């Protein structure tokens, strides 16, 4: 992918930062609702918290997660950071992909099951299950925010190879090895 122009990069960066902050905020809201369902004795309150969580998971969390993933991918491929040049970018990509997948395959179905249970007058088998997903997600998003700011760990092997001067004997050897492999 060719490098993004400055206005395009800035626009996508705003979209990415906004979507990421929105995802973090939605997850914080889910955690607050899950803690409410976990700590209250009121069946009405538990049902209200679970139904509210369902609105978040059905309509907001997955689209915001996908927007975060897509905008991050475009930024990584269209800027000097690259997708596989820096360890912090790779880490963010894989964590974003993993949490998006977990949202679709575990969080949403779990919240739907909880709503179905409480709507039918049942009791949640383990209300702590509602807390764990948002708690782990929130921790992951805070971690990704920290590494976005600090940019730790340096270059990947690919990043070092791409940065090596084109005329150095080592760079020429690595290129010839990669062509024969």
C-alpha cells in the first residue's frame, strides 16, 4: 500500500483514536452493568443490567471494534509504522483481532444467554461470568493504549531488515537468502 497523504493519515488517525476510545468506553459501561448484575440482589435490577448489556453488545461494541480494527490496519499499512515493522504495532493488531473475535464469539452469545435466562425468570448460574469478559477486555484496551503512547520493544526482525542500508553486505546477503528461500 502506498503511503497515506498527510490529510488522509490525520483523518484516519482521528477515526482510529475515536473508535478506540469509544470501544474502551463501551467496555467500561459493560463492566459497570456486569458489576451491577453481580452485586445486586434485585431480580429486576439484574434483568435491567443484562438487557442494557445486550443493547451494547448487539448494536455498538462489534461495529466499533471492527472500525477500530480496520482503521488501525489502514494506518499501519499506510504509514512508516507498518504492520510488521514494530513489535508494539504487531502486538496491538493481534490483540485487537483477538478481542474483536472474543466479542463476536464469546461476549455477545454470553450476554444473550444471560438475558434469555433472566427474562424467563431464571437465576444466572454464575453472574461473575458477565464481569470477566468486560474486565479482561478493559485491561487489554488499557494495555494497548499504553503501548500506543510508549511504543516499546523496538523493531521486529522484518523491521530491522527493512531499515538496514541497501548497500551493506549483511543487507545484500539477507536479500539473497530471502529470494532463495
